[in-house]
């Protein structure tokens, strides 16, 4: 029984590994609805579509907190995604 559990845990880890590697900060001003739903905790397809629709109607989000202007986005979603929301491209590190 113990060996089966270890094998099952390994299979689950291997199957989840690609999604863990792809997860990371998402730019809410450029990402499509599918990416937003996949990358943001608490954001499903309908809410992701609402984010894109709001962005198209009202322009880019100046800050992660500005997502709150979308109906259905509250403090809980913002807190769950703290550090995972970008509003611009990350600055390139200067090589010296």
C-alpha cells in the first residue's frame, strides 16, 4: 500500500510540474482571458472575460488594485494574487 501511495504521489507531481513551471506574474494589460483565468487565483473564465472587456472599454489598469473596478474582483482576489499581477513589462536588469 505504501509503495502505491508513493507512485501515485510521483505521478501527480510529474503531471502538475508543467503548470507549476508556467505559473508566474501575469500582465493584466496584455494577457488574454484564457491566460488570466489560468494564472490568477479566484479568477475563472467569466471573470477573466470581464477583465478583458473592462480593459478594452476603459483602457489599461494603472495598478493591480485598479482591477477592483471590475465587478467580482474584491480584496480577496487581490490579496490572493499579490505579487502575481503586473501592469507593465518587468524592467530588464542592466548588465554591468
